[in-house]
C-alpha cells in the first residue's frame, strides 16, 4: 500500500541566508526539544542552517516553523533573504526554492515618549501617580522599537504533495502539449494533402478536356480537306 504524502520522508532541508549572518548581532535558533524528539540534527553557520535526518515531512514542517531569526542591530540591514530547499532519497530529488524576504521596519517614536525620564515623581503624590498612569497608557499605544519586535511568519499552506507528484504533473502537462501540437500538425498535413489531391484532379480534368478538344478540331480539319468525287464523269472519245 503506498504511503500518504504526509508519511513520506525527507533527508534534509537547508535554510540559506543572504547576505551571510553577522555572528556579533545575528543568530538563528532552533527548537532543541523538537530536534531531540524527532532525532533530527541541525548545523548552524553564518550561511544559514542545515537540518538533516530521515524523518516525515510533517515533523520537518514543525521544526522549520520554529526557526527564529534574531537581530540585535537591525539598522545594519534593511532586507534579509531566506531561501528554503529540501531533498529526499539521499538527495536524488530536490524541491523547488522557496524564497522569503524580510524587511526591517524602524518606527519613529514621538519626542514626548520619554517625558517621564525628565519628571521627578513622588510616590505619595496622587497627581504624579495619575501622570504616570497616563504616560503608561500612551506608551502602550506607541509602536515598539525595531529591536523589540517579534514577528511570526505566516506562510500560506498549500496541499501537501511529493516531488514525484510535481514531476508527474509536469510530465502530463508536457505530454498533453506534445499531443496537442502533433494533432495540429497532422491536421495541417491532411489539409495540404487533400488540397494537392483536388489540384491534381482539376488538372487532370483540364488536360482531358483539352485533349478531347484537340482531337475534335483535327477531325473537322480532315473532313474539310477530303476530295469530293461524287459528281465526277469520265467521257471516252470513240475516235
């Protein structure tokens, strides 16, 4: 009985990062508990991360979803490009490249955001307490700095399928295209042959009529040139 798509196994998945990571302020972290649970190995370097080990596609998806990219100095780069590729059957089949671009956003904070740093508050002063509560409510409405953002990547999930299914579908499409092209070629050849046959028939009819007309003209000419001796009389002189 064939295995379902979700039960088929992958050999490895590679997440490449461009430009390469700067170890001083950039890191990629993986869920260690999942790696231990699934028996998958991971190797992280400045070019990205390589996750290897024969396991089900579903388990690989769970691990890849938990990879976290951290940048303590986001102003250094505005864009980050992540490329994901996976393989199965000891690298015999490779998946398509999934590319995701990360853009760092730097929100501007209002000038009065740090107003509480310039005020001396008294714990027993109810006015100071109300001011601090007002500032806290304002700070919650302001956007957080870029280095404090934690964004989760939500990928549009498509129905799971193996690489062989993709190849089979592409082969079917190419086969259908070849069949359609060949059918058009056969139709064109048939039309040309029928047209040539009609041309030959018309040409033959014209030649037959021309030959018949020529024969008729020759017969008429021979009839006109024949000697009319029906009224010929010969008289013999007895002398």
